[in-house]
C-alpha cells in the first residue's frame, strides 16, 4: 500500500513537471526574430569578456579588455570608417601642409564632456603633453614624441609639426583617446581615480564597475556623436569560454567571441541555437607565422628557408587548425586593403621543389631517409607559447617536414619565459608566433635591420638593404599612391627572402543574439563592431528586465 | 601554558622571514618580469618605455636589494601596490587626496573566497561525520561500501567536467540556477533579502563542486577513527553497562573519534584563503585563486608576495590554533604542555 502511494506521487509529480516545462517553452518560442522591427532608444546589451579591464586610460593600460571598454567612452581626433579610410571623430577636418610636416586639426563645434563642460583643443594639447611626458607610464609614447611642436591657437584648432614628415602620423592620432584637462590637470596619471571612474566624450559613460564581475556603461546625454540606440552595455567578466557559451545558450548574454569548433560544428548541429543566435565572421587583426632565426645555420641560407616554405601545406593548416575559417596571406597586410600587393601569392605546397632546393643547399637524403649535410642531419626545434592553435599548427608542420626528411621537435613555453629566455636572447631555431595586420603599413619596428637589439622586434635578425631603404622611404611618404607602391615592393622582397612562412590570418568569429539588430552582414573591412552605436534592440525583443526596474 | 604560547608566537618571526626569503627568491627564478606580458609584445611599444618601467619598480636592481626594500616596507605592514596598470593596493584600500577610495586586491577577493571555503568546509565536515559514522557502524555492509564508492567517485571525478554538466543541467536546460558569476544583473536594486537569496543561488554550484572532492578524505578519516574507538575497552564497558547502542555510538564513541578532526580543521585554515583557479574561472568568481594565478603569469611581484605572506601567517596561526584546540579538548595534551 505504502509503496503504491509513493509511486503514484512520483508519477503525478513527473507529469506536472512535464506540463510545466512544456508550457514555459512554448511561451519562449513564439518570438520570430526575423521580422522587421523599428528602432527605438533603450534596452540592454550584455556581452562576455574573458579578462577584466585594468585601467580605462588606454595610454597607460595596454590590455585589450581595457581598450574595448574605453573605446565606448572616449573619442580620438579621427577614426577609421567602415572601409578603413580616415574619418572625422572629434576633429571635423584636418589639413596636411605642403612640406608634409604640419597637420592642422579643426575640431567640431560645441563638443562637450559627459559632465557637460566644453571639450576644446586645450584638452587635445593636454593629452599630447601627457603621453609625451617621460613620467607617464605608457609604452606608446615614442610615436608622439616625434611631434616637435604642438599648439592650440584657438579653441577649435590643434596644430602639430613633426621634425621630419612622418607617414604613420594620422594612424597614431586614431589611437590616442583625448582626455579631459579640467579633471586630470592636478592628477598623477599613473595613479588616479580617473582610471576607474572616467569622464569621456563618446556615446557611453561608466555607470558601475563591480570588480571582477561586470562593467556597466550607460548612454551619455552629452555624447559628441549623438546618442547611441542601446541604452546600456553590460560587459560580464567570464574567464572560461565554455561558461560563456552556456550563458549564451541560456539567453543570459547576447554576444561573445566563439571558436572555430563552435562555429563549424556546434551551431550547425543545433537548430534551437540557430533560431535565436546569428553568427558573424570577419577577417581578424592578426596573422600567424613560422619564423626562422636568421642568425643561425642553416636558416641563413635563403634556399633552405624557401624550401621549408614550399614543404608546408598552408591550406592543410587552415583546415586542420581553423576548420577552414581563415585565409592564407602573402604580405603582412589585410587581404583586400590597398597595402596588400594583389600580385603576390603564397608559396604553394610543393615537396618535390623543396627537396630540389635543399639538395642545392647541400642536403642529401641518407639511407634512413633523413636529410644530411656534411654528416649533420637537418634537425631543429619549433618553439611557441601556450596557445592551442599555435601548438596544433606546429604539429601539422612537424608532420609535413618529417615527410621530406627533416627532423622537427616542438616545445611549448609559458609566455614570460618564452620571451625572456628564448626570444630576447636569440636562443631558438624556429618560432610559431603571430603579428598584427596593422592598418598603417609601416613595418619598420619589425623588419628594419636597426631594430635587432634585445627587446626589440626584429628578433629574427632580418637584414636586407633594399628593404631597409623602402621602410625608411615609406615612413616619410604621406601620399597614399606613392606609399602603396613602396609597400607593394617591400612585400615582394619579404616574400622572396622568406624570413617567415606566412601560415594564416584567422577569422574573428562572433555569436550575437538575434534580438540585436543593425549589424552589417557580411562584415565590412573594419569589422562588425565598427558601428556598434547603431545597433539596436527592438522593444518587443528586449530581455525581461524586471530585475533592473 | 602562557609561556608556551609566547614562545610559540616569538618563533613565528624567524619562520616568517625564512618563508618570505625563500618565496621571494623562487619567484625571481622564473624568467621575465611585469614588462614582458603578452600585450606589451607590440611593435608600437618601445623597449625604452619598458626599461623605464623596470627602473621605476626597482626591477633592474639585484634581487637581494629588492628583497631588502620589500622587507623594509612589510615590517611597516605596507604591502605596496600592484605592478599592473591599475596600480591597486595589494592588501587594503587607499584614499587619495580628493577622497576617492581604491579597494585593495586582497580586500576584494578574500571575502569571496573565504565565504565559499567556510561554507564548503562546514558542509564537508558535517556530511563527512555522518557518512563516516554510518560507514563505521555498518562496517563491511553494502551501506559502507556504497558510501565509500560514492565519496571516491566524488574525489576522482574531474571537477570542471562535472561543473559544466551541472551548469548545463541546472542553468540551460532547466534554468533553476544561475550559470556563473556571483550576482544577477540588477542585483543592487533587490531588497537585502533578495540579494541574499540571489547570492545563495549563485553559490549552490560552486560550493557543491568544491565540497564533493573533500568528502572522501574526511569521511574515511572519521570512519577509521570511529572503528578504532569502537573496538576499545571503554566501549565494551559502556555496552556491558547496558547502555543503548545509540548512546554508545553517538555519545561515547563519536566524541572521541572526532577529536583528531580538530587538527585537520586547524591545518585547513591556510587553505581557506586559497581558491581553485579552475573552479573560479568556470564559475566566473573573482576569488583568490584567480588573483594569484593571474599575478604569477603577469609577474606581479607585490601581489604574489602579499598573498604568500598572508598565506604563511595563516598557516602558522592555524598550526597554533590546532595545538591550542587540542590542549583544550584533551586533558592528556594539556598536562603535557604544562610540564
């Protein structure tokens, strides 16, 4: 008797649970996200970020989380538009003098800080003085120290003169957030409350920052560029990407960066996710390469470098590591932009050609199938830092090179040790690493022969007089057509010399909830985020915000 | 007794110096410093600025001198500021001249970790005592075996894996509990009772996961202690007096069996401030584990030393408390100390 009643209770409980869950599910699935919706101000966008911002003064911070948040709060003088051309931001226009040394910026009228006080050229001058001040703890000061003279003749004009013409100048002014003089003039920039309680001029202002948990931004009434559509941006700090993904599928966040497996395998298999989440891909801002230590034999022999380049199957690496979500490149510039030389193409996968070049260089196969020169086998170590994609890349390369008789070992090292013990000392054979695909074509710090000191960035030891000359020329030439020619030529030499094997430029992948509208697809060259102030969340789709009211 | 205490406390000073010396030098054995973070590996950042930073933080001086400088500050209880660009104080909040307060890193993270660990320890000990006692009383029956099996499964199961499964089950497919974080958005608009419930909901999963792996050790400890006691003469005496089995087990045996647990509680005090990096990352909890891990990767020396110092002080205090607790609970030990 007793047993029966327990069983009965369980059955009723079970049935009621089923009813309950099915009811709630039905009420969720009514929404059709693909309908046309109208834009209205309001709503909250929640995104996930892996690291907490450190300091919202970008010139001192240096981490990507900080610059992502600070970018919504501060403006620069100019910015890149969606096609990566220079566009007005705080400055309405700018003029370059005939001798290419002086740039005069004219600010927009009636600019205001979010606290209501006017933003003038005095603030710009103040910001320049801050970043060039030797006591400011910024790693980015050197570009701005090239300005010999800066002045603010009137409230709307800011004028700078370089000692000699400096082509990346405009690019450097897109990166410098203008800071308010009236708040910071008596503060120590290295240690100020302002880093956690900033006053900016852009679309959003800081509303609340709960350490280690979330940063909340709110639309600013005094935005210099008009109001944004979404009222609140919440950035939740969730270090683990699997947890981020669970939060996304549970509708608790609207936006996250995803990895190739999630993009290619998880989403296609999950109808329920496709219904509410849209995926975006855009070419990322960096590329991965295999770099040779050019100071060491046999890598000082161009034939060996070219041979290894021919022996690596880049398409296979892209398929294996990125599940096809990447592009192979042949210059350090984004494909499709003007700096990229369209006449160049990557070294094709030709193991036979590789063997020919290696035998020219003196490497002959011995009876074990290994390449040997003067009794010494062709054998080296690839080092890389703890980065899953780079590790997998190294493994694929190891296999291909083993096939032609090259013995490769792999070593993975924690970042700080990697840089200090191996890169700085030049104590390595081959590295797998990445560089940024910068928007300005200047590559002086990476490839000029003068940049080989410890801690500098030509750590591979690349030296080519013709390339040195082009890099020097390109830094001085402000005319875009002439600059384009210079860097196309530079890319050609670099590809021929093969100091690095370009492996891939991966796509940046984002998953965004379909309640967020106004995102451009396909992504423009500047990426989907460039117009995030135009994104909107239609009223009927806004998250149930009972908790917030 | 008091002279014994004073002696013990005085002994802590040379111990602390020794511990800090060893930690400081080991920390500096790892290559690199705060200027070699991954984000500073950027062609736009110049080597001169990194050198400037090194000089500013005295990182260009010999390690011995750096240790001397650190010791000079620490005797004044000044733990310094983080090397990270936020320059937050390591231990406790600081006020600037216009009255803005910057909270200390340990001050922010410690309460969270402490709360989770205290609840965790309470749960581990209460469940373990019950499980251990049942196992001992029902020794070698299926009850005993299944309890042992259960606690070992809990011990062996990878925490992060179980955590993700539970997060999916309770957070995504059923939406009973929040998935990660400590507070819901809009937390500050709730009533204080609502905030408490909200926090509790967020703690269910992290605390359960961290407790599960602790059950095995403690419950087996209780079980074995209990078995030892149950076979002793005074238990036989108690039984032969005609006492009820319940009274024999719970009053006479259990009291004696959990005595050694005092040592374990004392020894787990330093563990209270250490969080688990994996659990904190998965559940997005800004605790001590993540703070320490990030500081090590960043080579943020003041923070690393701050956490190590506090950890070792707590270890020494924990040992002392365990001894005192033992003396208080066991007359035999008390007598030994007075002699």
